[in-house]
């Protein structure tokens, strides 16, 4: 199961994640978020990362031109689209992307079911509140293209193993405070994830 840790705001946290085997780092380009980072600050971190680490930018209510511009400045490798957008938006976008489903009901899990996608619990503030989705919603659903987010930490990550999720995405579950990660929590989380694969 692949792991993305979102809300990276400094190089120290980014390197701790990488050293512990995290697959992807998330940078929040939503200015109302307490985990917001400017594109130039993100680039300074990204330029010091080793190869083969996915660099994901989270976007909320951004038009395609601005998104592509931010992606170019920051040097992210993938855009996480955390809002509803029409087909024209995706056609014009030059940056590789992945959609987010903000699930209110079980039926929402089937949105974009043929694509790799993030599935998060619906909250007004666009995530980062640690709200969990009911795991029973995923019973009988093909989860092989789902990256599940919301309320995941070292204590509950093993509950996810049986569903066959492609990956997990977390932020608050490994934080000391919003935007500042906890090294021990990251280490413990990755140990817990790796127990799933033994």
C-alpha cells in the first residue's frame, strides 16, 4: 500500500518522510489552509528531494491556467484536484492530475471508478480535519484504484489492509501541529503500514 503524506511545509519534514519510505509528498496550494505553502517555497524543498518521490500539489477552486503556472513554478509532478471541475478544465490542463472524491454517501465512492482517485470524507474546509469515512462503505467495492484519506494514523491503518486500497493519504495523523510533522509518528506509521505487507 502506497503512502502519501500531505501538508509538507519544510525540508526537515520532507526528508524524514522520504527516509522512512513515504512514496509521495503533498504540498497544499490552498491559501486558506493552515498548511499552505507558496509555490516557490515548495520548489525549494522539491529541488532537494531524491529521485522517485512523487511530488503532489493540492489545489482548490483554481482555474487551469493558474494551476499549470503553479505546477511549473513549484515543479510538482502531479496535481490533486480537490474540487469539482468540468470536462473542459481537464482537457485544457497540461499538468498530470488525480481527482478527489469528497464522499457524503456510499454511492460517492463509485465516482470516477475507472480512474485512480483520492476518496476523502466531505468537510467544508476541503480536508485536513481527520474525519474518517465509515469503512463498511467499502465492503464489496473494488478499492484497487482508491487512495483513502481522512482520519488515518498508526493505530488504525491496519484496519484498511483487507480492502486492498491502492494507497493512503494522511496529514493530521502524523502531525505535532498543523503544518509541522512529528518524526516519531511518521516512523511508527510506516512501521504499521509495512506490517500489512509481511
